[in-house]
């Protein structure tokens, strides 16, 4: 297939390009500098020039706290931009894949969320992603909406990098223990998405790493696997007061009959740390 990727410079975009090429697809990657998805004429031009079979929209406004004070900017990218991409894809008969997030849920559940569960975003970012889901579905009947969670990958700022930096700076870190989710390696998600695109299983899919943990447990595992001596102290959401509210529990599961399942988050972390080392050695050489 010929696949066009918008937002190709981000964590998921970069890893999706690798995963799709490994499956022998022809991939055209456009970074933010190449294509601004909030410009409908530019989106139409890119899609009608490259005429892909599928458009994967990895472009997003992903600053969760920043969205709280500037929901309009987040909405322009995550809703309006996503709709321009989905609609331009529909105009040439192409499928569209739109990543979404566990933050479309309110987090009050005590069991993992499945695709048909009622949404109820509690943050501005979550509201913009939820609006994007609806707009993409309305604009293109051949849509895949893939909800993922707690992403970490080579091409972006992420929790693993933050912990490793803090672990170098001091002997202890305070991390929230009352938010539980599925930390997901973007390379694993990218491989799942590349497989899904070859199907006609349209609609919403939950695709996150196997297992669940709190940010506190994730931080402990990061230091263990990286061999860093740093004490992790358990904090609460209230103590760490961030601008955006976050779901207390946003573990994703699926009710699909033959779902694509991703490896465990501990395995994702191990592979991420190994890939990070290779990238660092290549940069130093
Ligand atoms: N990160 C997470 O924890 C997480 C969790 C669940 C779901 N998701 C979803 O997964 C998808 C991929 O996220 P990610 O973690 O890979 O994000 P990311 O690393 O922040 O990448 C997003 C990319 O989109 C680009 N972008 C922003 N505005 C754009 C615009 N108007 N036009 C074109 N490109 C634009 C950014 O470029 P600049 O940096 O130059 O602005 C960046 O390269 C998103 O849909 C996100 O909502 C993320």
C-alpha cells in the first residue's frame, strides 16, 4: 500500500514509518514543517499529489497541560485538522487512521475500558481528542480510530526521559501513585497500527501495552531496568497539582473479536532502553 503520514516527525510518526516500511509499504512522511494539517488547502494538495491508499494522521497537539489554557489551539489541530485530513482522504477514496487517547475517559471505572464504554473527557486535551474522533468518523466512513495510552518513543519528550534526567540530578523523585494506565512503546503501537491498516476493521480500536501500572510503579521499573540508583517516593495527584486533570484509572482493553495485542509494558520499556542506547552510540560515533 502507499501510505501518507502526517506528523511524521513525532514519536508515533517516526516509529510508524519504520514499522510500515518493514511491512514493505511505500511510505511518504510529512513532518509539521512539510504539512500543517490546520491548512485545508495544503492538506488537499498533499493528499491529491501523493494519492495514498491510506493516510495516517500522527499530527497532534499533545501538550496536555498546555491545552488547559489554550483549548482553542488544541482544538484546531486535534479536531479541525484531523477532520481536514480525514475528509481529503475520503475525497480520493483513501482510508484514514486517527490515533486517539485514554484521556477520552473520565477514569472513574474500576475495570479496563473497552471500545463501547461511555466517554467523558475531564481535560481540555481529552475533549479535543474526543471531538476529533467524532469529526474523523463523520468525514470518512473508512476510518480507524486507535485509542492508545501513555506513549513513550525515541522521537519525543516522554516520561522515561524525564525520569532518567531527574535520576541523574538527584537521589529521589516524587511520582504520582494514584493514576493507573498502560505505558505503551510507540514502536509496538506502530507495529500494531501497520497491521491493522491492512484490514477493513473500521471503527474504534483500543490498542495499548499489555498489563497496567501507576506512574510510580513505572518510574521504579525505569530505574531498575536502567540501573539507576534513585528512590521513588509515592505522591498523590493532589500533591503534584498539574494544570490538567487526568483520569485516575484509564487502562484500555478491547472487546474486538480478533484484536491486535501489544507486548507487555515492561517489554516495551526494555526495548525502548535498548533502542535509546543504539541511537546514543550512533550519535556519539
Ligand atoms: N503522547 C502520549 O502519551 C499519547 C497518548 C495517547 C495517544 N496519543 C496520541 O498519539 C498520537 C501521536 O502522538 P505522539 O506522542 O507521537 O505526539 P508527538 O510526539 O507530540 O508528535 C506530534 C507531532 O505532531 C506535530 N504537529 C503538531 N501540530 C501540527 C500541525 N498543525 N500540523 C502538522 N503537524 C503538527 C508535532 O510537530 P511539532 O513538534 O513541530 O509541533 C509533532 O511532530 C496523537 O494523536 C496523540 O494525541 C499520545
